[in-house]
C-alpha cells in the first residue's frame, strides 16, 4: 500500500524538551512514511543533542521568512480570494486567550499561507500539527486553501486551559489525536457547540506517544540512606516542584535522610532555588540544570524514587502524562506522582507506584517515606510499571497506529 506523503508541523522541531515529538517523526520516517517537517520558527538555539543537530528533514522559518510572506499572501489572494479573506477575518478576529497565544496563532495564519504553497508544490496528502495551538492554525489554514486533509494533536499546555478557537479546529480537522485517555472526553466536549456533535466527537482518536524507552536498562534502586530522589522537567508552575521541596523539608524534619536531584530549567528556576535555601535544603537538593534525553539514563541509574508532583495551575494549565514518568518506569525506578490529568493511566496506586492528591506536601512526603520503607514492594511496583509502559507506549505499534490514521484521512490537493 502506498503511504500518504505527510507534513508534520510544529513551532520548533527538533526541540530538546519535546524529544517525544522528534522521536515520533524519526520513527515514522524509519517505518516508511514519506514525511516532511515544517517548523514555524528557526532552529532551536541551544541544548540540541547530536542526533537532533544532525536531523535534516525540517524546514525552518521564523523572522527570516518575513520577506516571503507577501509573496505567499499574494499567491492565495489571487488564487482563492474568498477563502483567503475568510481565513484572514476568522483568525485575525479571534481572541485566543492570552497575548502569547494570540501572537502564536496569528503567526500560524501567515505560515498557513506558506504551508499551503508547500502542500501544492510537494504533493502533500495529509497535514498534521503536533500541537493544538498556532501549529494547528497553520495546518487548518493550509488545509482550507488546498483541500488536503489535516489533523492535530491535543496534549497538555496547548489545550489546558483551552483556547477559544479549539472547537473550530475540531470542526475543520479530519481527526484529532490525543495522547492520553483523559483528554478524549475533554476534547469531545468542544463538539457540543457544533452542528452534528456526535460526528465531531468520533474524530477524537487515542494514540499514546511513541516513546524511546530504556529497554533492558534496570536501575539498581539501592534504597539506602541518603535515599536518592529524582525529578526531571521544565521549571514551570504545573510541575509542582515547590510542593516537592516542602515535602523534602518534612522528610528531613522526620529524620529521613534524602537527597533530591531536581533537573531542568525554566522561569520558575530562581524561585525554586530560593525556596530550597529558605527551607534549609542547600545540602539536600542539587540543581544540575537542563539535561538532554541522552543523560536521562545516567540520572535514572542512581535514583531510588522518581517523583512527579504535577498540579493544575490557577489558569487550568496542567500536564497530560509527563513522558519522563514512563522513562522512569522503563528503568524500573519506583514512581510517586500526583493524580492530575492522564497520570493515573500509568501510575496506579499500590500497583505501579504511589498516586496521591496534588498540591499536598504532607501526602507527598508520606508517599515517598512509604515507598522507601520497603524496597521489595517498591521494586515490584516498578516492575509492574515497566511492563505497563512497554505495553502502552510501544514505539513501532504506536507509530503504525498514526500511519493508519494518516492513510485513512488523506487526499491530494483539490485546487
């Protein structure tokens, strides 16, 4: 069977903090999908792994592309004037919730005119956005101009909190990929405002991420004082790392000797380091900074417990299922996490780890203490978790599912 030539759209690709998107693109190409990658912005400026630096499938844009926008606008204004002006009014007249999202989606409009041209010139048969924000706007615009079907992925911060245009994107898409079961009913709820809501609800398809996991690499999980706690992620409010620091203070006050490695970077970093100092944890917490995907194995090999204290922030922002949880499980590291969004799909309390209430440092400290109190039990949870994530996040099977979806929703340009 001939597979459809497919375009992947993202704001940045590759991007170090979105290794799972990059790995998915690589896997799809390896499995024979004719794939091109269109990135809204220029090459990501730092922390790219050697593999990402060598990736040559992406066409980057950004500020340097401004000189071509007038050409692409003029092309579609002449070729499809009614559609052109409808899209201009629709996107420019829409409020997207925040100024950051506004700019991202407006840039998506302009990139959509460029990507529409690419779709015609390159014979694209399906357009897929890796996210539901501005990248999905450009995919929708290109699809509306050319008639090539499009889809988008709905994951975490791109849909929580929702942007007001999400229902319109669902209406126009051929399908919507969600990467956790929690998001199925959430995205389907936006169909209630549309004509024929059941038809649009049926578009929502679950496809777990196609992850590169640490098969065959078991961490020793020594479970001897000082107990090594590990947390890895972006330093943003939805990660709940302030609660983790407070939990470490409680453990220290109870006489439990722990050491936390808190790896990552982001706007919350200075505040977290200040809080660690105020709590008297200067010798208890290490901040190694951003770590590449390739260094994850090194951190996992010395961890006794992996902690993911995710939370819903004041605007409704939240994680989906942080991929680093599955990384930890693949290395048979016991996991303690909070019950936010899709996390409970992999962290099942007392079976594959400990799952607790969000925003509760006391419960978090209790769960960590409970986990380190019985190594054999924690190890069994970790083995159960490893087996579960190998089943749910099998790279080849999940990529094949995406290929099947693209093939079922493909077509040549109609203009």
